[in-house]
């Protein structure tokens, strides 16, 4: 039997989107599709393991009743256990009251102690909402999923489920417009950030505003691509939006990142990754926090029990540096982080100027990298990547590298996008850590101090092209030749007019 390819799976998932489109917005209907995808995948993997266990028990000479009893014991399975109520053969032919049956199935899965990692993940969506998703539509979804077997043995490669999931998340972000930016950072930006930080096997990696989990997933992929063991890392994240948190949890599991510790909640007001009353610390931290959040938690920050704001409290109307300060406090002594920030963070005065000054005086900032405008969902403004390093190498001390990548992109629909060569150019400049004419500038801390700790990239990287010197003699010669040609042309025209019997001009 031919194995399911990525292209086939993507096309089936898009078929599901076509079924639901109309009644629901993209950010609503993706929850339904993701839940069903996960349910079918769980069932297909469970069925294979159940059949394997049954054969093993038969070979051991066990009696039928004993085998049946063991097969209904969740502890004999390595995969998630699917209770009877949630098994595909029970759900696939439903045509009435499908919503309530699906809701019960998801609840039964979460109630199973073996599936503790799924608590709250599958029950975030209400399938029993006949206004939005009538039985007819749910029946069509069941048919589409019934036509695919999503067990590892039946798919082209183990990566395709995760890849198809990422594809769908991107499609939904494209359609979701402004809301798309709440859960999805363009994959090219994520790749740039991961390549700047270079995560390694054995590290603890954290994203405090993790959305659908792209930063953590690409960190796993980076480790895999560099020949290291992606299972030997610890992943942590926190996400405030409940349905996005559920999407992130499923994303982790579909990418084989079982055990990723993704918490739900407000990172500034209530950081969840703590131990013994202090913040957990990490080797690598990377995030794309919400831009210029106004209601970010100023009050709580003013009496913060985790001492995350030693450089000062960010202003009420801009929460950008609250997230950066949280990230800095979450780094261990050798930790390194990258955060997307709007440009205002680099030059605004007041409280933000003081925080910037503190970062610079403690020599934490390694690089400031400008990105093109209009590459993020939900905003057209240009942003930058701020790279902070708690333990700079000797040759980088008391220096900051500024990179202007704002001009390198390709238009992609109504957005701009970084190409592979643009990403490579940024990474190469960052790794080499030196001046590159009209692109990168390595600046001493003293110079930045002289500019009142302003980090505006255009102050340090001059991108203006030198104008060529004009040779006046050559220009005059061109003018003379042109005048002669014009005189010739006038003479020819007069001759022609006279031949036709008209007056010359």
C-alpha cells in the first residue's frame, strides 16, 4: 500500500478547511481540524500497538479473556491510551448528535490517567455547537479523516504530521490577518533566531510567549540537522491564550516532542516556570512577544517577587521591555537569548532609555538586527531582533554588532518575506562579528554611551550609496554632440518640407 505523502495530507486538511469555511473564521475552525487530526492520529497509533500487544499475548499462550483484560489496561501501552468511547470505529459512522459524542470522546481521553499530558488540550473546543458546526459538516470531516491512516507505519516519514500541522498553522495565519500574528511568527524569522542562538543537545530551551510553538519546534529541527540527539533537550513554554496553548501542545506531540513543558497563563503577571519560589533558568531563550502591549501588568511588576526588573519598570503603555527583562532574568549564567522587538524599544527615552542603559552597562547586548517591514502578521512596522548574551566571549566584550537586514527580502503576496540568502547573510555577519560596508557595524560601548545609549540601527550602519563623481568635460562633450545631431535633424526636416511644397520651420 502506498504511504501517505505530505502533499496528500496537506490537501486533505485543506479539504477540511473548505468544509468549515463560511460559518467560522480561520482562527476558529482551525481548532476543530486540529482536534480531529489529533484524535485520528491517536487512534491509528493505538490500533497498531493494540494489535502488536494482542499478538504478543497470544504467543505467550494466554487465554482470550486474560488477553482482553490486559488490552484494556492502559499501563501496557507506550502510546496514549484511547478509551472505548473515543475509538475511531465507534465514531466514524456517526450521523446524528456527532458533536456531543466527539465532546465525550475527548473528555474520556483526558480523564484517562495515562494521558495526563493531554489534560485541557482536547476539550478546549466545543464540538456540540450546531450553529457553527452542524452534524452534516462534522460528518464530512469524519469521512475525510476516515480516508487516511495516520499511524507512523502508513505515512511517508514521521515528519509529515508535524510538517502538515505547521503548513495548516501558516495557512490559518495568512487568512486570520491581524489575529494570525497572535499565534504565528513567520518561519523565516524563527529560523533566523534559532540559527543565531544555535541550540545544542542537553540544553534547556524556553519561549515565554510561545504561541503555537514554532520557536521550540525549529530548535529541535536545528539540533537534528546538526547531527545531535533532539530527544536530549528540555523544552519549556508559556502561552496566555487557551486555544493557542492547546494548538502548541498538539504541535509538540505531533513533532515527537513528548514531555515539552508548556504552561498556560500570563508570563508577566504569573510566570509558571519556577522552582522553589524563584524563576527557572535556561540556556537559550527566544520569543516574539506582543508588540507594544499597553495592559501588560505594570502593577504586578512594581512589586515583582521574582526580581525581574532590576534595570527599571517599563512604561505603562509599552510592555516590550517587560518581556525582554523577564527573558534576561530567565537566563542562566551562560545563557543567551533572542527577542523580536519593535524599533521604538531601541531609541525611546524615559524608563525604556534607563533599562537600555542598564543592559548596556552590564554588557549584555551582543547584537541588534534590523528586519524588513511588513513581514509579521498583524502589523506592517519593521522590527528588530535583540540578541542578549550573559557570557560574551572576550573579543565581543564592550561591543555591540548592528546589522541592517531591512532591505533584503522578496515580496510574497501582500507580505514581505526573508529568502534563504537573506537569512544566511544575517547569520554570517553575526558569526563573523565585524564591520561589513553598508550592512553591519561593530560599535564600541563608549560610542553608544556618547549617543545616550541609543541603539537605533541607522545611527551606526550607513546604508547610503556613494554618488559617482560627475566628469564635467564628458557631460559637455555629450551636450555638444547632441546639439550637432539636432542641427542635422532640423536641416533634414526643412529639406523634406520644401520638397513637399511647405515652408521650412
